[in-house]
C-alpha cells in the first residue's frame, strides 16, 4: 500500500493592486504528492471554520508532507478541481480541507 498515492496540482493566484484597482493577476501552479480522502455520498459532510470565521461544509481532505503555500486557492486531483478552504500544518504533515 502506498501512503501518498495521489498527485495534485495547486493553483496559486497572485494579484497586483495599483491605485485601488487590480492591475494584474497571475496564476502559477505547483505539483504536490499526497492522499485524497472524499467522504462517501451517504455520510454527513464535515464542517470546518474558514479563515474568515465562517463554518463551511467540506467535500474532502488532502494529506501531504508539503508545507502550506500562501495564496493557494485551488487543488486539482484526477481532473477534479477543489477549492482550498484551509491548509493546516502539523509537525510531520499538512492537511488541506477542500470544498
């Protein structure tokens, strides 16, 4: 059994604001290795608190050894794109909550 069988692509959105208006927006990507866990359809959704303080129902989690990436907003695994709700670092791994 492989501990981290999935390869995901993280999209990082960098926005430059000049004089109060968006001057440019650049999307870069990074590849990470990890394990995707998506709950079964009959299970109730999990809820986590977002960085804005709101409670959000999440569709899954992605476990990885990578450190969190600033401004990461999307994770694509096996052709399915998920919005990153929260990226929490622990001592030996990170947990990405997905919507």
